């Protein structure tokens, strides 16, 4: 505000009193380079407005999921720029602070049929030679069937989507997918896959594996078998 006022004062003095730019700047204590400075146009204005609009429609979406929605509209934005504009716009999802004695829980749904909800999770183990392996378990929460247990030394988010596509081709699409906040499940490729397939993602709260209780013991049993 002082800068704007200072420039206005200089312009006023030059116009009314016919002062030179140098003299008017000296009287107002403003550097001539500052007076001449013209700010560059905000190249993020359109992106900020679009992000704000999407955040109002999807208030629980973080910047990654909003980025997926932008890509669906044909606008691909570098993730670093996207995060910077997202933070500058004050769109970060606020987490509610809970008291220590609070015991809020996300209730498990009442299941009445197959494909109503699937749960997925990873479990890690090691071979006899010490090499680490991971197991992805897919579970139908109603039937308690596990249509897929994928085991490998590495399982990326893209690999997870391929496994789910294979299961969906055999059994149909679930109404919801319950999962934790692991990097494979929060990657842009996985979120984009869920948006394209129309599969709602039900993320449990961090540190609350009981909210994914159907698959937690199943994953361990599946790997030991």
C-alpha cells in the first residue's frame, strides 16, 4: 500500500507542480527504479481460479486429486507448480484437531451384496534369502472372498490398477474401494484410474487400520498361505 501511495504521490507532484521525475521522487523518498517498476502479470491467476472452483465442488480433495480433475479437462500442470498455487490460494484441507479423549470412528457400512465394497491393502515379508517381498490383497467385504493376491518384490500404483482391472473384468465394478493412505493408493496414476473407472475411493484415517479391518487380517493370512 505504501508503494502504491508513493507512486501516486510522485505522479501527482509531476502533474500538478510540473516537477521532473527525479525531483518528485526525491521529495517523496521513492527510488526512481521503484517508481518505474511495472509488476509482471500473474500467470497463475487462471489456474488459481480454476483450482478454487474445483476445491469448492470437492472440499475434501487435496491438490493431487484436484490435479487429476484438471487433467480430465485437458489441462496438465506440473505437480510442483500445482502444489505452490494450491497453497498460495489457501486451499489446503484443514484437519480437525481432536481432543485426546475423543474416540471418533468411521462406521463400517452395512453390507448386503457382493461388490458393494472391496478392501485392498499391502503386507510385507521377506524370503529365506532376506529379499523383501510385498503382497497386495483384494477382498470383497461382503463375501469375504479374495479374488486377487498379487505378490512381488515391488508393486507400484500402476501395477495395482492392472490387478484391479483384471478382477473387475471377472467380477464387475465395486461400489466403493476401501484403502489406506499409502503412496501407491494416493499416486496420481491411481487416483486418475479411479476417476476414469468411476470407483469411489474410501480412505481410512491415518493410523486407524481398524477402519479397514476386513482386509487387515486377510492380507496376513493370504501371504502366509
